[in-house]
């Protein structure tokens, strides 16, 4: 089942690298400003749909990942 996620990053370059990685794997990804209530080190997030285990996509650039359910954000991954 496809779920919608929002990943946030430590750096702008990390967000861009993540977007390229997903697109090269044929996963649609859109960079966008991070909602203020979630905050972020760099302010750019990547919104994407994915049906698998998101831990497969993680790298050292990803700070946190939220699943978006009914317009609410639930933390599903944190580097901290």
C-alpha cells in the first residue's frame, strides 16, 4: 500500500541528493518547504509516495521522516 511521506534533511545538498536518488529509482519526489511546526535544519523537505520499507531509502543526509495521514504528520524515522 502506497503511503505519503515527508523527509527532512540536515542540509540543502542532502535534500537534492535524496531527490535525485529517488527519481533514479523511478520514485516520484517533490522538494518543498518544510512546514514550520516540523522545523528542519535546512528548511527543505522531500514529499514522496512509497509502498516499501522506508528504511531502505535512508542515508546520512536524512534527519527525519514523517508519514502523512489525514493531513497530520507522524514521525516514523529519526536520525537522533
